[in-house]
């Protein structure tokens, strides 16, 4: 009986240690385009977001992240601020942007059809695998698209923001 009790105690201690593994708090990390290029070159897997000053959807998404981040430990979103990247359409009906800055041009080499903010990109082993464009504050979703054309919001599938981040960060 003592032996059984000892085994049960050892098992309980083991379970408590496994169950109490430390969880790292969710975080956003500002990243430069050069750092982004390095992570891609290293074939890292991660999620990054492009935002800019004055973007109302970015503000709403950041408020939502701040409010709910405690429910999503062990995740990091890298953030590129594109405010000063000199983006503009070459012509009024162009389906992509051009840039007058080195960082803007470099970002457009990574995400060719970047057009709207916020824009999240899932990078798997150094390659863009999925884009999530915009943010719907009503149902907390993002529009899923690839990186081979400009998003068509009417044809896009929509996914919960956190579901996109959690599935893309692995």
C-alpha cells in the first residue's frame, strides 16, 4: 500500500510539473524591413503585420489585441510600420502599389500585392503562405487571401483573427 501511495504521489508531482510549464505572454514586436528580410532568409516561421498611422482598422485591431491578448500566450506578431514607405498607386486603376523608399520597395518584394492595412502575413520556413487582410471589428475576422494578387474582399474567405494567428504561428 505504501508503494502504491508513493507511485501515486510521484505521478501527481510529475503531472503538476508538466501542467505548470511557463507560458510566455503574447507579444507584438516592432521589426524593420531589414530584420524581416533576415528572418525570411533564415527560413523562420512567424506572423508579421503591416500597419500605418491613421489607419482606423489598425487602431481597432490593436485595441482588440490589447483586450484579448491574455487569452493567447506563446504567440508573437512582428509589426512593420509602413507609414513612411511612400506607397502610392502608379496609376489610378493599378492593382498594386509602388514605393519611393528603400524599405517600401523591399517590403513590396516580399508581399508584392500589399495594398491595405492592417495586413497580416503567415511566413512558413521563409515563404509567404497566407495573407489576412483588413479587420472586421464586428465579428473580429480577417479576409484570407494569397500573395499572388490583390485581395478581392467579395471572394475572400474570412477567419477569426486569433484563429489565423494561432494556426499560422506554428
